[in-house]
C-alpha cells in the first residue's frame, strides 16, 4: 500500500508538557517512526484554553506534525496516541498530495507557496452578485 502524507494535531496535557517538553513532544516522532513512518515537520503550535474540559484539563498544548505513513499503520498509531497519558486528544487528516510541499514549507516557517492567482473574472462575478442582492427588511414584531 502506498504511503500517504498526514497532518497530525496533538493536544498535550499542559502540566506534563511544562515539566518536560522534550520528553512529551519527543514521543510523537518516536511513535511515528515505530509505525514505519517518516516525520516531515513536528513543532509546537501553542498553548490554548480548551473549548470544554478534557479529562479535567482546561488548557492544552497543541503540537502539529506532518508525516508520511502507510495507510494500514494509521489505526495502530492512533491507538498508541490514545493510550498515552500525555496526549489528551489527537486528530489525523490525510493531506492532498498537491499541497504537501506548501504545508510543510509553511510549518517550517518558510515562504508560503502560492500555486495560482485568483482570477479577476471570478472576483468581479462575486462583487456583481453581492451588489445585485436585494436587502432584506425585518418586520417590527
């Protein structure tokens, strides 16, 4: 089976990450490589307040990773993440092959790659449609 590129968003326990950031973040590349994958980019995304408590935690440290992995190994990697005490949540998304280079460059902090310029015709069509809309009048109820 062919290897795909995935985006992984990991939410770490902020307390554990604060005590030992190298050990907590180091488990991500280790788990990916044990599954037979290759890490393209792995970096801190930031600490944020969670929308709702997860296992009693109100804050989480977000970690972003792009990696190449065989599709058959993804379930095993997800299971390892769920068993980890440091990882509160994880989300994996398959990346469209055409945009892999641009996403990896952006995650590395390099210049973003723009493949196409917006068409002036499409922009004009949007403006014309917006101007031609009738205003909606609200009843005073």
